[in-house]
C-alpha cells in the first residue's frame, strides 16, 4: 500500500502531532508499505523523530508569513510582555478572519507539489492544523483515492470555540463535506469518537489512542532530580493554574513546578520555573529522571493531552489534574502511579503527597505502546483503503 501522509507538522518538526506522524509512519514502513509525506519545512531539526521515518520520501513547502510571524520571538526582554500582549490580540483577530486556520497559507503551494508526488492508494491527513485535512481532501479527490483524517483535537466542535456563529457554521459545513468524501476518521479518545459519530454519521470513526514507543526510553535510569516536572506547552485551553499554585505553595513535598516548553500565558506565577523547549529525545530523558510528572487537563475535556502517554513510557509517578469525573483520563485504568485529581487546591495537595511518596515499581502499559498500536493502525488503514468513498464536492 502506498500512503501519502499530509500534515503541516511532521518530522523533523517536534511536538505531539509530529510524534504521532512519526510513529504511524514507522508502523507503515516497518510492515513494507510505501510512505510519502507532504509537509512544511519549519527549519526545525528533531533528528530522533526524523529517524523513525527512515525510508519515507518527504516533499516540503515553505511556511507562510503568518506562521513565521507567529513563531518570531521578541527582540528584547523589555518589550517581551508588550509584544506578547499585542500578538495575543492579533492572533485572536487572525483566528477569526483566516479559515480554517492561519496555516491555510500552505494550501496552494502544497497542491502545486502534486506533480512531485506518486499517486497514493490512500491519503492520510493529520490535524490540527485543520488546513491539512483540506489539503488532503482536495488531493484525494483529484486522485480519486480514499482519504482518512487523523484528529488530534476536534475541529468545528473544538472546546472553547469563541468564533462568531457564522464562522462556526462555515467550519462545520466544510468539515462535513470532508467527511462526506472521506473513508473514515481516526480519533484518540472515546468522548471524541462519540461526538464524531453523532455529528458526522456518514463517516466511519475508529478509536486509536495516542501512545509511546518503548524504544524511545532507556531501560535503566537513575532518579537524579527531586523536581516536579511538566514537559510540553502550557496552553490557554488547559485548566486554571491557580489551584495548583495554591497547593504547591502550601505543599511539603514540592516547592515549584518546572516546565519545559512554550507557555501561552503573559505572566507566570513565581512557583513555576520556566526552562527552554527541548528536543523529543531530551524531553524523554527529563521525564525519566523526574521525581514526579504533571499533566494539566483541558477545559471541557474531549481530549487527553498527548504528553500523558509519553509519561507512561517514562515509568514515573504522574499527577493528572482534570476538570470533572467526565474527563476521559478516568476511563483508562492506568494504575496507582497515575493519580487523577480534580482541579482544586485540596485535591491537588493530596495528589502531590501521593506521587511524592510512591516508591513501587512501575510497569509500562503494553496496550499503549506503539508496537501494539501500530499494528492496529496499519490494519485499520488497510480496511479503509478497500472502501469506496462517495465523490462529493467541497
């Protein structure tokens, strides 16, 4: 089977979406399938993720000006806060005016690359960014081949969608048109699977969670830090930081949270120590050497932050902070080393005590390893490739 992966984010770019692309690509390549990747060259160099896709053929386009501006760092520390505020306001305006996201700039350059691509048996799009689903949709229609969409976050039904009602309707109708053609979609939590089945009953929905690659980890590691660590970005969609701050400031176990990665907050409280972003391989090493790890859930959670699964591979105690009993983390049955608490200071304080005191051996849950998930993923793609999608227009 020849598979074309369409993803704005792909190795050597780092991050959770690129990691999923790398693991899916590796699962296909290791089973003898041919893989091409249509993506954007963002000038990053995560060689660990790139190595997973050895044997794939990459075709890349340059990022657009909106992406380049969004990733530009403030030039001086004195203007950093003012610049961050200005960018936040500009970003909100752009998010409303540019459909479906600012990454849509790559649409026409990507389509122009069609002549450099081999005709695939199946197009597999990864979103977000949602523009990837549109690029994949248009290419699959031109080739008259099946299209499958792998979702990270919901699109038109995304949580905290503060778009005007007209814009939300446009998102929905375009997403519905994509699914009227697509052979199916792949999601990573049960709540999102149920939402997709209700919203797009014509589309086959398959649940394949995120996971970890056991080969990414050192089997023998020593605990060399007493830090409470968070790996990855702190997004605005995450739960409020205030209860965790109150808990840490009164805790006898930890006096701060150390976070590695981007922080989408103008001001950080003093109990958070921010450190620079690191590569995927470095993040794995930091997970394995931490005293305990923190994952902060989403508001109105349909999703589980991808870092939770990387944490599972690191075999360290995990404090998972959620909004309510409806959070999908509760249904995973991950074991006593994953302490799930609601976002209140009292609950978090008790959770900190439990992860600090945890001293039993931790095993990796095999069902979330990509050696297991990869086999299922490839089987699902093979089954969807045999389907006959309806040829409808966007």
